[in-house]
C-alpha cells in the first residue's frame, strides 16, 4: 500500500468523532498488512490530514521489484480493504473514507482478470484492447473484443476477488480486535506512529517475504 502524501493541512477541521473513525480506518490498514506475509511492511501511520487524505498508512517493500505475483496483488487488495473492514466492525457502519481504497482494489482486481491472465476460469488471455488517444494527451479508450457473456463473467470474477479480499480483511481484524483498539487508541493520543512504535504495539504475527514466487516443492 503505497501512499504519496501531500503537505500537512492544518486548516482542515476534523471533529473528534471523525478523528476516531480515521484512527480506526488507518489502524485497520496497518493491522491487516502486518498480518500478511506478502504485504509490504508498514513504515508509518498517521491521522494527520495531508493533501486530500484524512490520514495515511505508508507501507513500502524492502526492495524494488519488477515482477508482482498474484499472491502479492491479493495481499495488497486485502490491505487496502482493511480500513473499510475496520469501520464496519467497530462502528457497524461505513463512510466515504474508503473511496480511493475501493477504486484501487477494483482496478487491481480487473487488471488481474483482464490484463494479467490470472483468472482460472477465463484463462491466460487479455480482454479488451486499449488504444491511447495520443491527440487527447492522456485519455485511454478500451476496445471491447469479447462477448456479453464474457463481460458478465469478468464482472463476476472481479466481484469475487474483491469480496474474498474484504472477507479476509474482516477475519484478520476480528482475530486481532484488541490490537486494533490499541493501535487506534495510540493514534488518537499521538496522531502518528513510526514502524518501531507500531511493531511494539502489534508485533508482526507472520514473517514477511518479498512476494516473489519460489520453487514449489
């Protein structure tokens, strides 16, 4: 979960209720990501508003990677949905705060199915040819080259990937609910946690790996 943050926005007024939601949202991201071997390591968590973000969780890989595995993509989806899952578990309600997370998860799932050939049912094929409209500078148009039946199957596969990731995020947070409360509570006190401070509250329950596949035995 890479987050590029803008300058701190001191002018934004956030109510105490909103601050609590943001704290649990970011704590949810962090707890889930720390619990997944393939997810990047959490480096920093903050509920200080920066740019358009109300808060952020910064996670980075140990090394730059050219190849990204299916399992690592799934871990990223689960981590991205940790904020929304935390809101639902803690407040029995959800907010608009996860809109960017959901957008990124949906796009990642669709790419897995239509561009990376990672769907067991649809197989190693590309669905939809993309033509860059150079004269518009940045717009991209997708030429659909598949049937309505395939389009429906793509939607089903994307939905399944996203739903599975969300259920996995919820399962992790329910398992570590006390730690979720502890991280959110500390964020409300100090607003920003370093990797060392976060690891002290929630020692990583799994050993991290690069997400690069190794030879199966």
